[in-house]
C-alpha cells in the first residue's frame, strides 16, 4: 500500500501584478507520508500560505505536479478539486469558521450534508467526532456559548468527520495530535512553540525549502 499522502515535484506559483511577476513559490519538492505530523514554517512572504493553498486544493500551481493520496490533483478542474477537498481534506481554519447560530452538532454535520450523507448517519458520525474531542456533552451548545478552546475542538471534529486523508490547519492554538493519531496533519504557522508539537518541520524562505528536519524531542501524547 502506498503510504505517501502528499507528493510535490517542482511546484511553482507565479502571480502577475501589473508589470510585475511575483514568484511566490519557486520550486518545491516534498513528500509527506501517512500519519506524519508536519509543520510548514516561514516568515511573511516566504510562500508558505501560497504553498498550503495548493496543498489544500484551494489553488492550482503555475508549474509542477502535485499528488494527493495517489491522485494527480494539480491538473484537475475547479469542480473536481472541490470534490477532492470534501473527500480527502479536513480544514481547521484560524478563525474556526463556525456558524454562530448552529449547534456544535450541526456545525460538525455540515461537510456530510455537502457530501450527501443521510441524516441518521450524519448525526451518528458527528456525535462520534464530538465525543472524540471531548465535547460529547456540548452537542447542543452554540459557538457563542463556548470557550475559544471548545470552539476549536468543534472545528477539529468538523474537519475529522469525513475521515479525511489529510488534516490541514492554519495557525492552530491547540495540540492537534492529542485528538487524532491516524490522519496526516500538516499545519502552517510562524509560531515556534506550536511547530514544536510536530514531528517534522519544513521551513520555507523566498518560495523554496530552506530546511526540512525531524524533531526528535516531541513526546507521543498519552491517549
């Protein structure tokens, strides 16, 4: 079984702004395997956000190829990319993007509604993921009734509800591997203390990989 979740070859992204061409990502070759926890780091302008948008199938490369879970996604149409995002990727956004008037249960159900899953199965899977993140007793609470940490856990449960191959997180504040050990986790951050939770750190600078190393000091969380 192929254990590679992410493979990029010569990935580039250029933007034309007037008479200027901005080379945001200038050739990234990267392999991330199933179950890895990887932090993508870099200062503002390093290309990390552009790179993560391509990894998340939110944008397409100018040049190069990208395989996600064995599928060449760099050449797919927008509609095909949308289906890949819903099936293969769980997103944890910095601002959580929860519906304020919806319960935690309904917020977690949303990706399943888009996927056409029936109501009974949606509720079962949403309950399961809320239990996983320790919010089984908060299913009827709405985001304004929750703490910031609880809202993030709802966002994590929502990201996990489709059992995606990849969990993609933007500037998370919590330790994601404390709630999941199965998914491949890729997070983008400029905070070294957050990146320290990851087993591997990939540092970008000027659109290319400057460093790629394993953090051997990370402790495996106790279930």
